[in-house]
């Protein structure tokens, strides 16, 4: 096939699509579920089979789909010898595991979930090995971390499962993140994230300044994934997963991903001293340490786990050597390790499944009860030990051969010695697996009566054992695969032979030492184990847990310390940093000298200033007494209004006075329900601190204002002055700006007011339906109440004033476009009049006489303003374009009328409605607090004609 | 001139008062109107996004007054994307609010919702700095109303902090605008850009101060260190749909920084050297750390999610702070992602917490649909932590890749990757306790003591979440998936948006071109 590459995306996608199926098919039964899980795997295998001849012929198949070109990420795949080998391993073992798990999982386990996770994981692994883009590879890499998290934590009710899953995620996840950095740097060096380009650019990479950081970061990813020392500790804890998961993750897939990556990046990264020492030392330490720990583990799976660590170390070391022969040995051992280790894990699973224990101390003599299992286990373990005629022997010989002539820092005995030691330990624990589990006298105290499992369960490991022996006897069987994969690793044509007998070589001698020594060591196992267990050892899980919980405690401390919930602190930080940053920014630039003179201060103004400053100080001093503080705030507001008058801003003054009045009145009403004094909550030191901050901020703002008030600038406002009458139809520029030039701002602001009204209403409703309402009802406010709630004088006065006030309001509204005034002020003036009415005559009485509903008023206000704006569209003009003209009505003078008038009406209504809705909300609260509703305007009927009705509660 | 530009502001502005005063006694009516409006908004925003794709910056002069004397709206790719994102998010959130009945737990939800949208749209569209202030006010007051929707002591407390902090920000905004006007004599963004560029170096102090103040104002909205304090309590205590909608509110601050600090106070303006660039980057880096540490240390679910939002804002702002077209494009992609993933998580948290006793992270008996929630949480956490296959991973790769060309590369790499690690560990811990550990508790065991001081009260037997309740969460997650699959075209659009942004002459001529002679 010429276009074989096009199959690759399909192969990559198949497991993910397939993952959707088992979750559903479990409803059709466990067999159906397992079968449907196997389908995508078999399909992918079949496609792979189709592609195999091309790859074996040395072709590299490619497929590319554009994804995110801006980043250099494309969904491109390629298949060469190395990818093919791994793809076969992943899919083949995946299929065997599917079969095995069908029999292994019990009826209580959600099998659909299991198979879904398994396929997700399989897809992620497959993606790693056929990615032709390192960013795509990273995606699959992280996906393996995530899907293995689900698999390891599959028994989610067991703490070991959860903790093991989290540990694996944390360790491999952090390595993955390091690898992201490394890969990005690598891509930056080469100028492409395309793997083929990178592999071809090895010289450029090794010569780059960024080579070492990239190498270290990428190796961190590989080492964590492949459980290299000192990151090896997660792997044994991942054994809490169901055994099929362990067999899959730790023989063929997850942990091999790191090895795969090192093999894949070999042409790009290997060949330097850094690579040689980092990788081979790490590998060798891992190999020896893993084997040593494995020897003393009593848990079958733990033994296998550490043996896996050890073999991964072996592979890493070989890749670290950086020679072609070492690469060949590594590839060959990858195959061999897969076959015997998967079989061993499955055997351990069978033992566990049948005897209900994995503790070697409680086992032994199983050969009599489960001969088939014993046979499988023995064959596989002998291969692991590296006994001739089994495939493990062949690759171990190659490894020892390479180790025999590798020198570290001109020291040529340390590597062979340690490699031999590793092999020796490996023999010891392999033999222990055989002798302490299967051999020996039969016992009668197994937790369950052991017997061989059904065929379906041992079929998979048995098949693997056939491979173990077949390759062990006829290594030529594996030759083509090893060759094509090793060529892919090294990127060179390789010529070599795989054979059992190489003559008496150093490797053979080392091997013999290992076997004999291993057997001896096993003989001494009992006293050695006692010594081992008595010796203090760092417990990786305890360290990891302590580390994480220390980190969590630290984080919690930092977070809680920062976010302690005190708004005063947040504001202090905000103010201090603002003052500091603005000062830094300001002082980083220069300033031209002032262009304006200071104005003289007339005595009246000085009085105003003194009043302003004094009342501000008094507010600070008196704020504990809320009523007094409010009065003082009123003074400040009035002085500011006076300032506006003095500075010739009558519109602002009018607005300020009316806003001030309304706010103070509403606040007065609200104060009624609040404590009369503010408690002292902060220490003197704290208050001093806040005082300093406040003064600094105030001084900063004053200085800033001073700076710009002393300088002329060139504003755009001349245009407004010039165009106010001509374009806006009004001579009061302020009003024209408000309703026309910047009517859109006003539109926004009245909406703010409207929303405030609605929010206060909603807040009140929420309050009165919650516990606050109960507190209100139970609080006794009667002592605060005046006995003369509606004083006659006030009732009469406000009633007399109402028409006048309304008149003033209308006047202000109408004149607004040409004289100081406008809808906003008018709305406030009329609301003050109404507020007074409510305060004097009581809510109930006034309410019955007022027909307009406040929500409606706000609604109409906003709508009228909006529709006025929309109306302009009819004329083809933009939103809020004004029109105006002159109208002559009989009896009165000709006057100008514009759409701005309607807009201003909207403003007026919204302001009025919002203020009144706030008042209404306060009065609702008052009634909840036990305020009586009066029907009559006064408690006392001045006419004396009739008896007053008794006020009644709500 | 097309009036569609202003439709996203006018439509909710008209709809909201009608809902507030005509439909306020009938929730079904209000829902219908709200839905109709939101769907129409989404359609309009989509149309605007397509219209902006051509690359033309369109200016709309309100009141027909020429810039810079009146107010202008400006539509370019960046604003269009923000509009579309907001409207899609709004639709998702609205479905959730209605399906779970949140909207009926207090008054005026739908009116406030529409006003909220209006405020956000207005802020994204405006081409005027003072008008930006106005719309900040609109969205602030509306968000306050929505935040305290439904009431409750803790919520009101948090709401107070939220509004106080933001009012302090508004005050500073006014100071900044005053200073800026005093220094330049204008507040139109395009005009500002021109005048700031032409400013003599010896007169830079005022503009520098103003630029810094504006950055702090926007930083409050974007929840950057050291003004992020309001966020955790606000998001944790807001009604879930509101918290989900707030995912866009932090982006308003980010948007404002992107807009103002590129067009007006761009990195190449000499008088501003060292003002923003030097400070925004460290601030963003610390924000990443605060977020990540907060996620890891959280003992409750809602704060955990809130801190993850802070962390993602930090990540995004790292890219923004580099001020190059490539990093900005990456930041925009990440922003879209971060908005949707935060929304997904908050909506999911609502579904879970409605069936749990409090949000403390500890094992309780599994709720109904434990498996479903666990799966959704897993997906949401993947999104937020930036793991594949969802868009967060691509966003993070885009940012890191773009950061390689900047001097701050190492710091950015370390912060973002370590932050991701802590986030992953934090989410893994939380998810494992919430959804896994619970399955280990024997059903016969008496339920743990009710949480102390928890406002929520658990009904006897919480009902399973219906399809419509779960749909918005799933939709948000599906959008993340879509964002990943269509990363190419999306990123192309955003890259073009960033280029348009950095070529401020297009913006200036679009706004100022027609009216300078007036």
C-alpha cells in the first residue's frame, strides 16, 4: 500500500472511540462487554498488521492533519520500527489483558468502567508511540497520566487505591509538566515541533546553549514515568490497582513510556557526556536498588513492582550507554521484559484470586494445587532470572556484555560490578518467586483452597510463556523486529545477530556469578530479611505523604493568612500598594513647571475650607456615634455644594445639594434599625496604622490634584461650548453634555440607579424572608420612637410645601436644557418633596394617595430613555441622536423642544422611581420591626370631629 | 452605518425594565423573555463576530457626535470575541439558573441578569474611557444585586466586601480619569492614544500616574495580586449560576488592560517605559502562585474553585503582561478557555452541593448520581488544571510557546508549570475525597455531623438532577472540547485580533478618521 499512513490517525482514534462502548455494553452482560472492548483493539491490530510489511521494509509511514498551525501543533503520526514494536506491545498485551480481566474482575466491580478506562489508557499509550509531533506526544503523555489515575484508583473505596492513584498522578504529572517545558525548549532550538525534524537536528540540539535544560527537563518526564530513582516510589503504590491494571501498566505500557521516550529522542539527545552520565547512572542505581528492595518484599505484587523498577533501570542504563549495541540490547530486553513480566503479574493475580492472599509468607507449595499456574510462573520467573533457554537470558547477556566495557570517569570495573550485582539480585528474587510460592511443602492454612483457574484466566499468561520459550530457544524469531526497532532508535543501519551461545565471554562469566550468587543469596534469605527489616529505611510513602500534607498545611496557612476575611485589611493593602505604585510611576517621569498662579483665598472661602476640614476630622473622631457622624457628613456635603457654587458650577451644586439631601434622609431612616454606636473593634496600633495609610492616601490624592490644577491643558471641551446650542439645542452646556453629547453615559448612569433600586428591593425581600426578619420582629425599637410620630406642624408644612416643591421640580426640569437644572435634579427635588410627605404623614397614609408604582416608574424611565435613543434609528442616525425644533403654542411663547427632552424625562422618572423604591423598602422593614401603619395622617385630629382609629400592626 | 453594534447594549436595556415591571409577578413570563433576549443576543453577537472577521475596525458615533467629542462604540475582532463569549456563557448560565430554580429564590433575577449583560457588553464595546467607567458601574451594581440574590447572612457579608472593594476601585478609576483628562484633555481612547504618543517626554509624570492607576483599577476586576482578596469569598458565596457568570467579569478587567494598555499606553510609547510592563508581570506571576496555593490548601470546594479562577487569571495575565502579539493571542485563547471551564465547574459544584451537606472537603455518603458528578468533575478539573484533551492544555502550550520569545520566559515557565502541578494535586485531592472516598463509607454508618455554620440545609432525599440541570455543565465542557478541536480556526481569529490590537493606527483612524475636522 502506498498510502498506508492514512490508517494511522484511525488507529490512534480507534481506542478512544471504542472507549465509549464498554460503558454501555455492560448492560448486555460481562461477556458482551469484554468482547466489544476487544473489537477496537483487534481492529487496530489488524490495521497495524497491514502496515507491518512496509515498516519492516524500512519505510516510515506518515500522516498529517493540520490542527493548530499557530503553535506548530499538528495531528501528525508516523510509524517506524520503534513505533511498530511498541504499538504491537500495547495492543497485543491490551488484548490479553481484556481477556484476563474478564475473568479476574468480580461481579461487584463495575466492569464497563474498567474497560472504558482501559481503552482510554490504551489509546493514550498508542498515541505516544506513533506521534510525529512532540506537542501531540505531550498531549498523549498527559493523557496516560490521567487515564492511569482512573485505572489505579479503580477500587475507589479503598484508601490504598485512592492514595496510589494520587501519588502516581502527582509524580508522573510533575514529570509531565517538566517535560512540557523541555519539549517546548527543544522545539524552540530546532524551530519545529515536528519529531522527524527534531530527530534529524541532533547536532544543532547538542550544540545549543539550551541543550542541558531541555535534556534535564525531558529526562525528568521520562524518569518519573519510568519510575527511575529517586522517583521510583510511586510504582509499588500503584499496585493497589486490580492486577490486570498492574500487568498492563507495569509490563508493557505506562512505565515503558519513559523508556520509549528516551529511545525515541536518542538520535536527538544522546551522544553527550551529560546524557551518558545522567541516564546511565540513574539507570544503574535504579536497577540495583530496585532489585535489592524486591528481594525483601513479601507481597507478591510488590516484589514484581520493584523488579519492574529494576528492569526499567536496566533499560535506562542501556539507553544511557549511548552505543548501538546497547540500543539493540535495550530494544530486545523491552520485548523480553514485556513477555515475562506480564505473565508474572497475571500469575500473581491468579494466586491472589485463588488463595485470597499475596503474602509470600503465607504461600508455598502451590505447585501441588495449581500445577498449570506454577508452570507458567516458573517459566516466566526463570526468564526474569536470566536462565538460558529463556528469552530473559539473551538480553541480559547483551546487557552484561555492554556493561563489561563501559567506564565511568575512567573507572572500568564499577559498572560491570554493579551490573553483575543487579543481575545477581534479580536471580535471587526471581528464584524466590518460584521457591517461596510454588515449591516447598504443601500447607493447609491458605486463606482459601487453591486450585487452577479457568482456562480463560491462564490463557493469556500461558501464551506469553510460549513466547518466552520460543524466543529463548530461537532468538532469530525476534530478530527482524529487534533490528527494525533498533535501527529506528539509532537512526542507522545495523548488522548483528541474536544467538544463545557467544562463547566464553565476560558476560557469560558475570552471568554465572549472578546465578550462583543469586541462589546462595536466596539460601540466606531468612537472616538477611531479618536484618533488612530491622534496619532503618526511608519509607517513601511516608515521606511523600508528609511532604504533601506539609505543602497543604503551608498552602492553607498562606491562603488563610492572606485572606482572613477582614475588609479593612484588604483595603489597607489596596491603598498602600496603590499609593506606592502610583508614586513610583509618577516619579519615573518628569513634569514641566506649573503654568498657573495660586489664587488668593478670600475670607468666606477660608471659612468654607475650615468647616470642610473640621467636619471631616470630626467625622473621624465621632464616627462611633452614628447619628452625629451623619450630621457631620451632611455638613461636608453642603460645603462641597458651596464650593461648586463658588467655582461657578451651578448644575453641580444643585445636583450635589439634592443628592446630599436624599442620601442623608434615607440614611437617617436606615439608622433607625442599626445600632446607635459603632463598637471599637481594632486596637490602637491598628488604628494608628490605618490612620497613617489614610493620611498618606489623602495627601497623595491632594498632591496629584495640585499638580494638575496648576497646569494648563488642552481639553476637547471647547467643541462642546461651541456646539451646545447649534447642535444640541440648549444653552446649558452641562445639560447638553448630559443628555446629548454624552447622553449614553447618562443612560448608563440612570440604569445604575434603577438597578440599585431593584437590588435594594430584592435585598429587602430576601432579608424579610430570612432570619433577619425574626430578629427585626423581636427587637424592641419602641424606646427609640417619638411619642409624636407625625407632628402636626410637620404634616401641615410638608403638605403645604408639596405643590410648591413639585412646581420647582417641574420648573427645574423644563429649564434644564438652557439653565441649570434638568431631569436628574428635578427627579431628586420631587423625591425630596415626596420623601418629606412620607416622613411627615406616615407611609400608609401617603401610599394610598400615590397611584404610580415605583417599579413601573423605573421601568418607564429606562424605557423612555432607551426608546428615545432608538427613535433616532428611524431617521437613519445613530442611537441617541437628538433632534429638536421650535414649537409655538397659543398663549405661551415659542419654545424649543427636542428629543433630549424625552430622554431627560426618562432620567427624571428613573431617579424618582429609584429613590422611592428605596424608601418603600425601608418602610417595609419598619413595618416588620413592629412599626404601626397609620391610616390617618396624624395621631391627633386637629379638627377634633371624630375619634381616631387605633393604629394597627401589619 | 449599521446599528447592530449597539444592539447588545440596547436590547437588554429595553428588555430588563420590561421584565422588572411588567413581568415581575410571573416567573414563567420573565423566563421566556429572558431566554428570548439571551438567544437573540447570542445570535447578534455571533453576527458581529462574523462581521468583524474581515478585519475592519468599525466605529459607531453615538448621538452622531464626531469623535472625540461624543462617545463612540468600537467593534473590532477583540470586542467581537468578548461579546460572543459573554453571550454564549450567558445562555449556558441562564439554562442552569432556570432548570435548578435558582432564579426563583429571590426577586428580579432576570431583570438583573439582563442588566448585567448590558453592562458587560457595554464595557466590551465602548471606545471611551469615561464610558468604560459608566459601564463598570452598571456591571458592578448589577453583579452586586445578583451576588446577593437569594440572601443569607454569609452571602450578604461577602457581598458587602465585594461591593466595598469594587467601589474603592471605582473611586480610583475616577481619580485616574481626572488625571488622564488633566494630562491629555480627552477621554476618547483613540484620541488618548494619539495624544499620549505625542506627549513630550518631560511631561510624562501625570500620564504615567494615570496609566498605573488604571492598571490597578482593572487589576481589581481581574483579581490580580494584591487586589484579588475580594474574589474567593465572593465567588464562594454567590449563587452558583451567578458565580458561573462572574467567570466573564474577571475577564472584563483583563480585557480593559489588554485594550487600554496596548492602544493607549502601548509598550512602545516612550513616556511610559517601565510603568506597566515592569509591574504587571511580577503581579501576574504572584497571582498564579496565590491561585495555585489556594487550590492546594482549600478545605472547601467553593474556595478551591475560586482560587483556581485566580490562578487561571494569573496565567492569562502572564501572557498579557509580555505585551507581544503572540502572547496576547495566546492569552485570548486561554481566556476563552478559562471562562468556560470556570463556568462549568461552578455549575457542577451547584449540582453537587445541592445534594450534599455543605462544601467542606470531606467524605460523606455518596450523593445520588455520584458517578455522573465524578465524571463531570474529572472533566472540569482537567479543563481548569489545563490537561489534555480539553482546551486548557493547548492554551497553556500556546502561552508557554509564545513566552519563549520574551525575557521573562524562565519565570513564566516555572510559575505556570508549578502552578499547574499544585492545581492538579489540589483537584485530585478534592475529587478523590468528594467522589471516591465517599464510596468507601458503609451506607449503614450514620451520616457525619452537619457542618457547623453551614447555611445550606439538606432536604431529606435530594432529587437526582434532571437532564436540563446537567445540560449546561455538559455544554460548557463540550465547548471546551470544541475549543480544543477547532483550536486552529479559533486561534487564527484570535491571532488576527491581537495583530489588529497592536496595530493601533487602524483603531485610531477608524475612530478619529471621520470627525477630526469637526
